[in-house]
C-alpha cells in the first residue's frame, strides 16, 4: 500500500537538484554576515546541516542574529514574518 510522503524534503525533487554534483567549496561554509544584512536563501542540497525548509528557497530576508554556526533570518511569508535558522552555506548576500 502506497503512502504520501510528509517529510521535510517531500515534493522537492526538482527544486533541490544539482547540475554539477559534489560538495561546495570551504569558503562558502565559512561565510560571515553582519546583523541587518539582506540575504537570499539558496539551498545547497548536498549540505544537510542547517538546511531551511524548501518553501523558503529563493526568498530574501534579513539577518537577525548569529546562533552557533548558523544565522537567524527573518523572512516574510504570507503576511507574517518568520524566523529561520540557516547555515551560511544556504545564504547569499544581496545588494540593496
């Protein structure tokens, strides 16, 4: 009997696909951001540490604070603001 997948990566086959397979460079894991920086959430599928939910892939938010090796990012979602915990490998700085 088949069942419907309900995990955190369910129905994300195309969104979390990589053209070139392999691990990212070490520099992308050691990126640092200042509080208030605008960042885009671009999920790196080969790194599972601190991966935000795939619904937020492509969204832009602002860094609230650092929490351990990760960052707390404030994102608007459907009229509400949500806080995401994300590792720096899944974040890219946005100008503006």
